[in-house]
């Protein structure tokens, strides 16, 4: 008996399809957010971080 047979008889195959759809939606959302033109400046600043000198001021959390 294979895993496919077990999944079919247990009625669990819908969970695999749902998880695939959720994964694709999350992947597309992350990709769009990462490459959005509005975030270009932030990504350019992050790309320069390894080349920054040691005298840079560390990031501080804003106070509430």
C-alpha cells in the first residue's frame, strides 16, 4: 500500500491541495512585496550595508 492509496482512502487529499494554494499565495505576496517599486530605496540601502564602515550608528528601536 502506497502513501497515495492511504491519502485517498483517508480523505486527506484535499489538505495537500489547500496547503499548495496557501503556499503559492504566500510566495507570490512575498515576491511582490520584495520587488515592489516603493521598496527600491530600502533594498538599495540594505545592499550597501556590507560595504558600510564601522562608524555607522546602529539601529535603535523607536520608543513607544
